[in-house]
């Protein structure tokens, strides 16, 4: 990497338009579509190309602004040994960052001085020689800019919205016409209020979900392991208790058998092995008529 002091040197061929900066072969985009987490990029990958163009322009702006103030690892573009690496902000299906790799264009008459070699995930051997990998492009300096602030008033440009012919085509026919102008204005103002309420609710939900995600992510591996072991121990205890309860249930099927009946009524003497329970029951009824009720005998 070419450094001036502790900072990276930017070549004078760098420009904000990626298609002026480098020749970008069409197969590279097909490769990126296959490499990245599946998305609907539109016909001919039009959405993907526009996204990369805008991201690269922003990356150039941030790199040129911050190159003298920060380390190369904090820049979205890195130049190393006449190669350029760009963080696309996209991820593979297994959440590896995807980078665009540019090399000098060897064609002497080429308009672009650079050539898009292709797109590679961060573990690809093509990127091993880079000492630093560029960071992701930041589209907002303050994260609060990404959240709807419901405390701020909304000032609607009513004439622009309701006075534009193209916008009027989206309005229901029941609200069209001069006689419905006041009704249309009230409907529009009500829609703005409802949209603001929905946006504020979504912002609160997103903030809560983000806080929960951060809290869960902050749990260390040790805590996760402890929680897992606790669950395993609880599982074993529940299994042991279930076995005990099953054994008790099996033993309790006959509430009163031969042995228990003789222990409960010591005067009862059957004097015969293998005597049937029904005969013992008859003798028990005769000798203990006041206390025997017949329940629990099967």
C-alpha cells in the first residue's frame, strides 16, 4: 500500500462515476447476483447497477474527505499495490462482506484507466494480499438521521402535491373537481397525520427491536454456554421426575390389594396362600361392616 506518513495515497485517476473510473464487464454483475444474498434487482440488474454507482460515488467522497484524518481500514476505498478495493455493502448468504476489485486497465487506448476484475467475498484468496479491507459506505453521518423524529412538525407543500397533474391521477374520482376541493384538502391533511403516526410507531418498534438485538448480541459465549447447560440440567430433572410419576401411577392403579388390606385390618386372617381378593372382600365386609365402604377395591 502506498502511504504518505500513516495515510494512504489516492491516485489522480480516481473519479466519482464508477463507469468513468473503470471498465465494468457485464458478466461481473451476473457473478455478483449469484454471490450475494438473493434480491430482486430488476430487469438487466438495473437496480443493482444504480446501487453500486451511487455507493461508489459516496465511497469516493468519503475517501477523499477522510484520507488524511484516519487509517485506511476506516475508508470505503483502499488502494494497495496498484489495485483498488471497494466495499459494496452487500453480503453473501452466509453474511460475508462482498468487495469489488479493480486493477489497472492494460489497454493503451482505453478511456477508463481501471478495470473491474470482479466481486469477491472477504475470505476469497484474491484479497489475501490486502493489509486492510475497506469499511462499509456510510450514507448518514448521524444515525438519528435514519429515524423519523415525530417531535418535528410536518410542513406539507399542498400546492405541489394537489396542483400537479400527475399527482392528481392518483386521487380517487370521488374527490376530484372544484366542488370537492375542501374535502380533498381535508382528506390530504388527514392522510399526512395518519402517515406521521404510523412512521413514529414504526420508529419506536425498530428502536425497541434494535435494543433487544444489541442486548442479545452483547451476551458472551460463556453466558450462552451456561444457559445451555442449565437447560440440559433442567431437561434431565424433568425426565427423572416423569419416570417417578409414571412409577407411582403404575403402583397406584390398585388402591387396595391383598397386602395393604391385611395391614389395614389386622384381625382379618385368610390363612391360605393364593386366596382370591373377592373372597377376602366378602370376609372384610362381614367383620367390619361399619367401616368398610367398598371404595378402592378392584
